[in-house]
C-alpha cells in the first residue's frame, strides 16, 4: 500500500544525489532530507497511529532543524527522526 510513496522517496534521494554531483564545484549545494516518521496528522488520518512505524514518531520541528543545519554545513544527505 506504500509502493509509490517509497519509490518516490527513493527517486527524490537519488535525483538529489545526482544533482549534487553535477553541481559540485559550482558553489551550489544540494541537501536531501530523509526523515523518519513524524508527529503530524498523517498517522491518525491514515489509521496508522497504532503501528510500529509511528511508535517512535518524532517532532517535525526537530527534523526541520536537522535538515536546515545539515544544509548550512553542505551535507549531502541528512537523516533525521529514525530510532537509533
């Protein structure tokens, strides 16, 4: 039931990484934010609130901060909100 979602996430990550390579040395950076499950209305609306996927959902503000800080550092991929 999530095939298109996961395929799209993989595509955007792959495309971002390829774009990063093409822009290397130009002064333009690309950062792909790869978030885990977040505490938004999505889980409740989709009937997923009681699933293992959303058991450790994180605050979206922290994910946004991690992405922003990673972008400022010029990081290629920033993963945030996944259980350690």
